[in-house]
C-alpha cells in the first residue's frame, strides 16, 4: 500500500480532517475503520495535485468495502482514480464526519 500524499477536507461545521491518499484499487488491511473520499486526483501545472471530490462514505472494514461497491458505476463515470482515507474506528464519529463532509461538498455520487 503506497501512500500518494495527504489532503485536508473541511466539513460544513468548519472542522478539518486529514486524509491519506492512495491509488483507487489499493488493498487495505482487514478491520480498518475509516471515512473515505473517492476522488479524481490530477496533477496541476505547478506539480501539486488537486482532487475532484466524487463520493464520501464510511466503513468498519476498508478491506471489503470496495468489493462490488453500490456506487461503482458512478465512480467510473467520474473517472475515480484515488481513495483518500481518514482512519476512525468509532462508528458514531465516522458517521458524523461523513455527514459533515457531505453537507459541505455534496459530492455527485452521494446524490
């Protein structure tokens, strides 16, 4: 699992969350709970990277979450190539972060 970098996303509440970014399709360890952002990561002219936000979700186990994901067609239509993860084992906290980010960004595949 090769980390591509880090990115910070901001919720509607103003809270910021740091995510580690990985290539879409990365295999994650079992029983790792996280909030995740599916993005299209693209290199800018200055060498930095930007993320087009596609979908935000949460899971108690990243190792199985993307086996036949219910939004895969939408990911494909939006050229998803990156998954950004914010590790969090507590389900209540994950759900709150997920809602905070959806409320701020309204990603196209969350509709």
